[in-house]
C-alpha cells in the first residue's frame, strides 16, 4: 500500500511517506517511488561526476553517506538508502536525509526528464499574480516569502522549487513541496518555532516548516520574477526592472539544477523554453542588504509594490495606477 501525493502538477505514488508533500486520495499516478536496489552502472551512460551518470532516459545519483537514486523516463525513482556498514558512523541513513535528496536532486532529474522547467524560487500569491523570488543560497528567498506570508498575508505557494508550464501565452506555476526551508536565525526572526518545525538534515542548522494543506487551489499565473542581489554598503534597498537579454539571463539563472537539462533534452528546446519564460513575465532585481536588521524596511518596499494600487507599465517600470 503506497502513499499518494500531489506536487509539481503531478500525482506521485510512493512507498516512502513524504510529509513535505500534499496528500491526496488513491488515484492513477504520474510518478512512482519505491525502495529497491540501484545498479552500479548504466549501459551506455555518460559520467557527470564520480557519483552521477546518465543516459537520455535514465540517471543514477549517488549521495555520499546517504544512498543512491535511479531516475527513469520521468516516471519512476528507485531509492537505495545506505545501510549501517556503508556509512562511517555505522548507522543506516536517516529517512529525513533520504527524503531531502529524493525531493531535491532526484526529483529535479525526473522533472528535467519530463522536459519540464523547474525553478529555484520561493513564491507568494499577490493581487497581481504570483511573485517568485530567486537568488543564490543565503540571499533570503525563503525568509522574504515567509515574511510576506506571515506578516503581510500573501499566501505562500511554494518554497525552494516549483515548475513553470506555458499555456495560452501565460506562465502557470505548479507548486512544489508544502514546506518553508529556513536557517535557524530566520526561524527566530519570523517567530515560528513550534509550528510543525523539523530539522532539515541531521548535520545542519536549517529547518523545514511544514505548511498546512489549506493552500489556495487552482491555477496560478507567474507574473513576476525578482532576483535578489547584495547591495553595496550603506545602499538603500532598490527594486528595478530587468530589460533586454538580461531577462533571459536572470530566467536561466533561476532554473533548478540547470546542468541536468542538456542530459535529457536538446539545447534548442531548452533555450526556447527559457525565452518563452522571459517573454511572458516581468523580471526585476532587488538589491538589498543581507541583514535581518533591515528586513522590515526591505519587505515594506516589496509589500508596497505588491498592493493592487500598483501596476506595471508597458516599459516595465513600476508606477502608481492612481497617477
């Protein structure tokens, strides 16, 4: 008897319980996850690293001290956790660590096999559509999304990864796991301790806040992508439009595990999907101090532009609709 979940617009049947995902009733599944043996090698494969190899339809990911994952045809993931004798500590891999890489890198390979476009973002639902925040590790994607959700009332749709789908000139966003990933200082800042909070991995100070399944339902149009950048010393937070080919660059940088895309699809197809993304959303950069002491001021700037009184003009500049 398996568990059934919905994530990334797909129905997943899993032998492993995945509390990060939204549970659904038993039904026909798009993806199956099982525990079992993973082969040592793939016939005719190419190596990406000592622990990773792939063909056009299959991929093996080896994770040090965790286990191995076999991802096939965008339809299945086989998980082989390491036993005690395979780990230096002598203990079998904690299930939390198995889930971390299953939902992360293994699922990323599966999404790329399905020729989908996974984005490394945190996203909230605003009056004008979905605002997605992207940037390097430590730039505050999850913290900003958590603040806008907890303090400003904008529903959190997805954190870490979501899938973009192109339909009728719109970019629809399919949320990923229902959890917010935060470092311990951000947990304290948002005052969310004790609310279904668990440690992200056995050896880090990052945590997952599991969210309720009472998220907004339906299809959500991705309208804004905001790239977070570090401002210079003493610089005030600034939100500015990205134009021209820089829009393509920012969209490309937001793709989750982008190095996997050419393993399973042609360069022309992948680049075409990035251009389609860049042409159908507004792209912005937010230069900000990476300091919690200034978060209130930075978030007020975002909340102002998220309000219904603001609109985007044809030249991609923010202006007040009442002017």
